[in-house]
C-alpha cells in the first residue's frame, strides 16, 4: 500500500497538468474563433459537435460552423 501512494500522487499531478493544458488550448481556440479566424471557428464548431473538451451543444456548433462557412472554410 505504501508504494501505491507515490504513484497515485504522481498520476494525479500529471492529470492536473494535462487538464490545465487542455483548458489553455481551448481558451486560445475560443479567442481565435471570437476574433474571426475561420479555422478557429471551424475547429471550435467541431469540438461542440463532438463534445470534445466542451459540453456537446449542436446549436453552438452550428453557430461556429456557419461563421466558418461564411468565410469559405
């Protein structure tokens, strides 16, 4: 049992670091999309379609995908 605790703590720290990176990447993607970047809008729309890193929301997905499509993406 004593050997499991350090492994568990290291695993939790690694997961926390990964979650922080995902949050940072998502924040950057949202910023790109909100600033009119067609690729950012498309990628954000796909994330909302699939529920990847965000709550699945087809209306929000359609919003971002429509904006990207209006720019020819």
